[in-house]
């Protein structure tokens, strides 16, 4: 049995469509999933742009996967054939290292990631470990749910680390921020959105999702922020965000990759300001986030692409032409 898949071969800068790639077989603790939708994440761009090291050979990217279980391995007992599930970036952890034992599986020393170490969802079928699949609330369609699997999850974890900031800045208003803004407003936080300079359409989009102010990332907000989350992979935004937060404020860097942070004067960090990063997610994050997302409910803005148009979707994301999130549909 074969399938269509978009495959990344290092050092190519684009994906190749394979029409007759073998459908993977699930292991004892894995399920075979027919992919209905797969979100296109900026991390996928970092992989194909060779900004992340040593991806799997002949890799199928994609880690915002929504699909239906069509086959289960012999030892699977938590999922059933016909069940709709979502597969996130975190694809496997050892459960034995110091980080796992401390409840920090997102920092597992031997973690494996979907669409990076494990073939992902830019295909008609994929396999996933049953422990790292989430049930998808019925209120979300496949298209609506796909961006929740990474943009939503990482945004949610970033919000948690940013704390209960009354005035929250979001730098880079793309797939993650457009979800995080809705969660923040649900928590009665005031949202200040920062886009690429001159991106008036992006600023208007942010306002429709509850941002009370929106402007270019090269401008200061009208009042000091209590916390800021940086989703754009631009290191120069770190000192800009530090300059925008009040005393004791926190700046959270939410991406897996960022350009170098330039030198900045100590006075920007002084007065107990904090800079920290977000790494991956835990399954507990996912369980909590999907409950909250369904309760709000979160509304995702998506742009649909056919599976074979994955390169076009990545190019549009790279150029900042996507409002919300791009989603591939096999």
C-alpha cells in the first residue's frame, strides 16, 4: 500500500512530492493515522531552511496533525480504530531521565519530535505513539483543530510562563499569537500586538481578535507592559520587548529557533526584568489547553493548501503572507 507524501532531503531547500511512498506500519504501541489536515508551522520552515540540525533522512515534516486512527498496534489500549486524534511536536519521551522524573518531559534528554525525528503529517498517512495523541474536541473541524496542535499548544505554554500579566504584549502576530490573544482576552488580559513594521492588515487582524492596540515591532506601546511573548524568530525583538516591559516584567521567547540576540545595555534587564524561553510542550499542557480552547471557544483563521502545495505554503509563511495559519489537506 502506498501514499502521497511531501519529503525533505537534506540539503534541498524544498520538499519533493513522492506519489508512491510506502504507508508506514504501526509498532506495538503506535497507531496508523489517516491524515485529514496538517498545519504548517514555522518550525517546519526552520527545518527546511536548515536552521535546525540533523533532521531524519528523507523526512516527512509536519507536527500539527489531525486524523483518524485506522490501525492500532498490538499493545495499544488507549485508542480505538475510528477515533479522531491530534498529533503534536512532542512525539516520544523516555520517562526515565532526570527531566522526565521531575515532571519536565518537555526537556527529556532523549525526546523525539514529530516531523523532525519521526515522520510527520505532510502525507496521507502517519504513525504516532498512542501516548502522544490527543483526542480532539468535537466542536473543532479538522481544519480548525490543526493549528491548535502546535501554534495553540506552544502559545498556551508561553502564556503560562508569562504569568497573569494584566498588560500583555505579543510580538509577531501569526498562527500562535492569533490563538494566544484569544486565550489572553478570555483571561481578562489586555493585549498589545506587534507586527512587522507597516503591516496594517496584520494589525487590523489583531484588533479583530481583541487586541486593544496594534502597531509595528519598531514602535513602543502606549503604556508599559507587564509581560511580553515573542513569537517571531527575531533576536532583535528581545531588547525591544525588554524596553517595553515595566519593572519586574517578563519576556518569553516562544520559538524553537531565533536569530542572534544583539548586545543591549544592562539597564534594559535591570529592575528584576526576566528573559526566558519556552521549550516544546508536555502532555499535561495539551490536556489543559484543549479543555480551555473548547470552553472559550478558540477560533482559528486558516488558509487551505493541497498536500502537493506544501512548498507554496512554506513560501507564503516565510514571506508573512498568511493571516492565521496555513493547513495542508491531503
